[in-house]
């Protein structure tokens, strides 16, 4: 601790790839339909998905 050690450069295969250019207007979302079973199921999937918790 307290000693500055030079860091070796990352090899070319480990460097992150550049992000692709985005074109267009993105996703088109429709308003939520409170009476729609599909909308309720999609909301519940998003709520219970362990990857987003």
C-alpha cells in the first residue's frame, strides 16, 4: 500500500469492444392497459426477475 506500481496494458483480446452506433427512434412503447392480463404478466415477470434485483 502506498507504492505506485505501473499497471501492464491489457492485451487486445481483453479490451472491451466499442458500443455499436444506435440509429432510429428506439423502442416504441404503448400505454399500459390495466385490464390486460398480458401487461400484468409482463409487469410481474419484471418484478420477480432475479437479474434485475
